[in-house]
């Protein structure tokens, strides 16, 4: 049983097999097809919708998806009750045609609030266990007011993501989107690159059905970090903790600080709720000496992830290494051993951290597992990018229906892509 991070398009097969589950969610896409959106661009929007849907756990008791198309008028293309399978949804998306008139975004949000998210259209009764999400895609300035109606929608419990394209009015996006705006407002230069947002939305809605994970932070406490920045590092750790499902059965977190020596702050499994865990992180005292990263990595493999160190057998292991400078000892052997043992290793560098060392620590593909910023204050951006959802891998061949499903998805996506190429040419 291996382990790997989710979610990108390459893992669609695993998700289809039911390895990654989304919490019950009613999602409605609200798509601008006004005359400023050319037919070829609208095809790209449909490819984006299809690929996001491909990464969802679609079903009556899981994720339900609706699509609202708007310009000067609003048209319900897919209601939350229409399609109970992914293949059916994607096929319906391929058939949507642009309306090619004005841009009444406020009217579209009102329609979603009154109709698309109504129980008669397939939405579930409001409950803390069921998320309501609207994803708005627009490229222009609305011809009506969006501020008040978006506020009413958010007050009704609908989380709003706003995606702007090209010459969109950014202020309008901010008026529509939920807080925090950094997480809910996205901009792309053109429809041709809207697909780059696919992974973000797949990750936003994916939580694993088997999310038992042992996560250990290795934190550089050397004197070059400085006390005020060490406080920022602690806040950064807690940002990541906030994204984990911390509990007895799911995510366990351990914390190790290193400088000239290595000190375990707390082992895996000591704290099984976020409040106690975050309080313990805040209490971590700054060591303020050298930078023995190799020694810290050896401690991780020999102690932190051992049964005696609180690690659970058969559970995915994730190591997150933070440093602000060059290691004073050799890291190669210890870094290799951590990866050879199947640990998912992330390397985060700030300031004078050495990029080659970060890459040596990070798991493959390194581009997804190492991060660097010059400024400690920019670490919040790294916390947003670092995804630690883990699934246990199973043999996808065990699922006969998976092959059939994949074929349907591939055929639908190929049809969309061919249509887009024809429009372009």
C-alpha cells in the first residue's frame, strides 16, 4: 500500500474508483456566455467544467452539480437533481451553447439563490454537514448590481468563488466572493489558460475517504531565523494544521525543532484536536543556534516515524522540512532514506535557503514538493499551495467499471477539445 498526495488530473482514475471522497456538497457553476465570450473561449470554459467535475465524487449522497448559463437572461442548463453520474454530467456540459447577449451577473446570482439552490431543483436541506458552493466564471463588467444579491447568497450559506478572465472588473469579483478573498477570487489572463485552475478546484473539494496521515514538521530554529520571524513560522505551521483533519482516527501531527541539535517538541498522537495542537505550537521556544538539517532528517526517519515515536503502522507519512539557510552537515543520505521509506517529503525554504538542498529533500515531482520565498511574511502563500490530503492507494484494476468510466470521460473531453480546435481554426 503506497501513499500519494491528491489531486491532479493524473489521479482522476483513482478518484473514479472512489479513493478520494468529497464531503457532501451542492455545487452550482454560474457561467457567463455574454457576447464578449467568443465561441472558442466558451468551449474552453466547458473543458474546465468537465475536468473539475471529473475530480469530484458525484452522487446523490456525495456531490451534486448544477450549471447556470447567463448573459442578458438566465438559463438553467443542469439542475442539482438532473444527473447522478459523472459521465452524464460531463455529457450535458458538452452540449451547453452560449447565449451571446449582455452580462446580467446579479440576475444570475439571484436565480441561483432562488431556483438553482432550491430543494425542488435537487438541493439538500440546509445542514452543517452539506456545503453549498457557487463558482462564477465571468469576463466582463456586470450590467446590474451584484453586491447586495451576492451578500444575500453568502448569508444564505452559499460559499462563492469568483473567477475573472481577461478584462474583467476585479472589484466586482471581490464584491461577489466569500472571505477570505485570497482563497475565493481567481484571475486568468485569457480563457485559453483557465484550465490551470482545475487542480485548485479539485483540491478544494477533495477530502480522502482514508485520510489517516502522520505529519511531522521539522523546523529550523537556527539563529539566522531571528525571534520575530520564528513567530511567523509558528503561525505558518498552524495555518497548515488548520487544513488537516486532526483527530484520533485521521491526521496526527508531530513537531521537531533543530539547530545545532535536534529537539522533539511533541510526538505524533499526543494532541488529537486542533486547539491543543495549535496551543502547543505557539509555546515552542526558539533554540537559536546552528543548522544541522541532515541530523534532523535522520531523527525523522529513526525516531519521529517509528512506532516508539507514536507513528501508526500502515498510515501515510508526511514530512515537512522548513529551513532558512544552508545545512552545516550532509543531508544526501538522510534525505534519500526518508524518500526510500515511502515518506512524502515537502521542503520549504526562506531567505538564504539553498534551492538544490530543498530539491534534494523534496519528493518527486520536486516542483510540487519544494517551495521557496525570499520573505518570511510571504509564507502564508506557501501554506495555501501546500496540499497534504493523502489517500491510500489500491489496485485500480480491481474496479471493472473504472475502465468504462475513464473511457466515457476521455471521449467527452476529446470531443470538447476537438470542438475547441475547430472553433479556433
